C-alpha cells in the first residue's frame, strides 16, 4: 500500500503533494511502482494533530481520487475517520475505507461501509491523535490490541460487513510507547490468528527515529528493515511512502523465505547432537 497524503502538515510528506496535479502524478507513480493499493488521505493523524473539517478533507482528496480512478486499476483506499468523507470518496471511485478509529469516531462509518460493499481497514488506536501519545499504558499490549480488533471485527460484522472484506492493523505509533511498538511488530502472527490479513504502517515512524536517532527524511533504511521484519512476523500488507524501495526489499525477502520453508537447508543433514 502506497501512501498519498494530500495535506500541508503530514509528518513526512506534508505539503509535497498538496497540489492536486502533483498528487495524481504521485499516485500514478506509486501504481507504476507496483502498489496494490493507493491510500489517499486529506487529514494528518500525527501525534497532536488537530482534526480537519469534512468539507476541507473532501476538497483535498475527491478530485485526486476521481482522476486516479480514471487512470489506474490499482485499488484506492481513503484514509479517513468521517463517514461523510468515506461515502463521497467511494462515490468518486475509492474501493476501501481505511479508518484509523476502526469505526469508533463516527457512528455512521460502519453502516456506510456495509451499504457500499467496500473493503474496510480496522486499526487500533488508544485515544485520539490529539491525546494518544500522552502517557499510553497497557498491562499486555498484544492481548489488549488483539481483544480490541476482535471486538471491532464483531462490531463490523454485526453491521452487515462480511468478514472477508476486513483488514486489521495494530496501529504502530498510535497511543503506543517505543517498547509497545516493538512488541507488536514481534507479535503480528498472534494478531493474524483473528483470521484476517494484518496491515502495518511502519513507514518512517518515530520508533525508527528512536533507534537510529534520525529525522523522518533519513529513515528509509530503517523503514526497509522494519518492513522485512514485519513480513517475517506475519504482516500481509505494508503501508509505506517509499513503495518502490520497500517492494524490492520485500520481494527478495519473500522469495528467500518461500524457498526456505519448502526446503530447509539442514534437512536430512543435521542430527541432534547426542553425547
Ligand atoms: N499511519 C498513518 C496514517 N494512516 N493508517 C493505517 N491503517 N495504519 C497506519 O499505521 C497509519 C494509517 C500515519 O502516517 P502518515 O499518513 O504518513 O502521516 P500523517 O498522519 O501525519 O499524515
């Protein structure tokens, strides 16, 4: 999944694609680089961000979604927590709703998803973008995130959304400490036990900056490492800014892993060492 932020203030690419023509061009570039999904957003959700009114969000994203729909076969997701924005984006050609609140911020979101037949990404977040990084605390972060996602899948299903249309996401950086993020990235297989594909958004996030002591502009290599680890750990989808670089790295990693699982190099050669 390639990120396309049409915002003035996103933490990494804020302002770069604010011009609609530049945004469409970037979307087509992501598609040419092999994006299965282009995730279009008109509201930054970085820690401390203020909400954007629905009208402004639509003004930013709808022309870009409509233009991309005409020019690419890649799936388009809309990164929004507002049902009104999601509905308009779907009418303009989007295929998937990416709701970082998992349908909690707007009671109309799950009914809109149910009516439309769109795909739905349900993400875990503690609090809101404004408050989420104020001293987050969990007894058992994996168990709590998993229970939350299970409950949101059930809520979506009881609104009439088929399970098959749902993708789940632990919400890296959304109300999590540095350690929580690492624990979750090591536990994606446990989340995948819920029976739905796991998406992770690791791209250029703060935990990479914490490890390397580097700003967002300098976090490409860290993003690639986190992407490969996420795939090994159980992720099915990765939400990234640098699609071309990450896709190349992940393709190599997956090719090595698929060969390895069919034909372990030590099979038949090594015996337990008994003294
Ligand atoms: N992360 C961001 C935004 N949307 N959606 C999902 N499903 N998962 C994520 O991890 C996720 C997301 C934050 O990244 P970005 O869009 O680059 O920044 P900003 O919120 O500042 O626009």
